[in-house]
């Protein structure tokens, strides 16, 4: 713990760097050359930690002394309601007290100082120097317990007059500190600091070893620490390399794919942004026995698009094979129980022919609609599950069809199961 540093005056040298101790202000440093007290700025100035003499000081060994004497007449920083509290300002105020304590401790008289034969005792003060003649005060001149509370001036001993760790548990009389004394002090401090945290307007960074709890709706856009300026229509993204770890970024451009998936219809699942979806398990053919509409196995899917979706594209592909003649087949598309009339589709294939059939349709989400227009594939909103499915029927008994199974394979009549596939794509 140092509060002074000696330098040797060197011919031609005017700059000397203070490295032995820290200080807050240049005015806290006293400079002497030999026995001469120097004055700033006529004799020197201090820039950063460098002493700059206006002329070359006297050459000599350890003849230049820089000594710290911290001014505590005023606080380095004063806080007012609404002012910023930063780590630097807190550290400056703490350093001001610590520096002064170090200086007082060095000047303090301890037992080792009083042991043995000493010359004059010099006590420095702002008013001058006292000299106590050698052998004037010895043990015979001090009575046991001579210093009592009445001999100490009120407020004469403060934190700046006590060295670090000067008062330990051995120095406190038994039962001297009562619960009432502690309670009043602690409760007053808690109340004061609670009021500051609860009522004050804070700026800058809030740091500490313990967690802070924020009330609801207290952090708004202006109080977020983001690396760039907020922009309407942008989204907040995590960017660990940027200031605050957050950056405003352009959202997904219109017409971009937000999510998409394609699955075989064999009880397969996939998890995407909007949720987890599972296809039906198609494990056998379908061959209608009459002209009634029926749900085509594998086509049904409950779906909720993610936020920002403007178009949902549904695509279902399945296998169709002939039975007895030319195949003619009609199919309809539904959302829940309402048909998308403009998506009606009919297909046919020739004698002994087999083909994949695909029904694909874009559902448009338009917030400016008065209400849903399912018949034309238009929805005002889509924020919960809606089941999309396909129904079909044969033309008549002479033009039958079977689904999900081959009629021929490898040069023979072989019935192989052919799984349908279902795809959904959400577009911004």
C-alpha cells in the first residue's frame, strides 16, 4: 500500500510517470523537489499519470517526491434523482474513501512506532507541524483507562480516522451492540434503499450480485439495449456479437416459405414451427362399391399455419388403378365440412392404365375480407386447426377405380400397396 513515490532527478528530464499508487485527481498529488514544495501549474502539471515539470528539476537521487493526499471535502460524485449510476462513478466514490483511509493508516501511530528510543515525533497537519520532545511522554504519564467516552469529541472518530480492520470483534465490549441498535440501523437502510429502487427513475446499466425483479409492463422498446435503431415492421433477433446481444432485423419477406413438410401417409410425424403433424396410416386399398362420396384415406390433415402466413398450399398425391374399364373419378376438396367448390377435379385413365393423381390447392388468407369465402378458397383468418381433406366417387359401375394399390407389377397381376403423400407449405 503506497501513497508516495520517489524519483531521481535526471539531467534534461522533465517527465516522470507515477506507477506506485493510484489517484483520482491531479490536485490530490503534492510534489516536492528536495525541500522545495512545488506549485501547479507554474512548476508542473499532471497529465494522466505523468508529472510534467515546466523546467528540469534539480539532479539528485530520490530527491523528487510525489505524495497523494486525497481531498475528501466534497464527494467525487453526487447522485440526484434521475441521474445515471455507473460502475465508474461508484468506483470513484469508493476509491476516494479507500485512498483517504490508506493515507490516514500510514500516518497512524502503532505499537512498533512507540517501542524503543525515538527522536522527535512529528505530526503533520494542514495547520503546520507539531514536535513532541523525546522522552516527554512515557508509560508513567498515562493512567489505565485514561481515555473515556467523555474525552472524545462527538463525531471526532469517523471512517476516515480508522485504519482498515482497525475494529475487530475483540475491540467490541460484550453486549455493547444491542438488537435494537441493529434493528433501527438496518431497517432505516432497507427502507431508504427500497424507496430508491421502487420510486426512483434509473438510467444506465443496473448491476449487482443479486437478481432484480421487474414488475409487469415496465420494460418498453426504448429501454431495450439493442445494437441498432428500432424500425417499424422489424423483428428483434439474438446477435451475441452485437451490443446488448440483440439486433432489429428485417422479417421474412413477402412470398417467402415460412414452413413446409411432406410425409408419407403411414402414421409419420414431423415437428415444424407451428406444431407437430402426423399423417394417417394407409395400409390397404380403397375400392368404392357405389357412387357415394367417401373420404380418401391419407388426405385428411388438421393444420394451423404460423403467424404471418398469407398462403397455405395443400398437396395430396395418391395412386389410382383400373378395375374393369376406363376409369372415371370425381373428387372434392374440403376445409372442415365446407367444400372448396372451385377446386373440384375429375380425372380418368384408359383401360389397364394406372397413374398417380395429385390434387393441389392454394388457400389465400386475406385480412381485408368481410368473412371467410371457403367456396373460393379464401379465408379472413386462420389461427386454429382446420382439417383439410379430399373426397371422391366413381362415375358408375362401368367405370370403377381402386386407390393405393397396383393392378400389375413385374409382368404379372400383382397387388402392391402404394402409399399416398401429403404436403403442406406456408408462405408469407
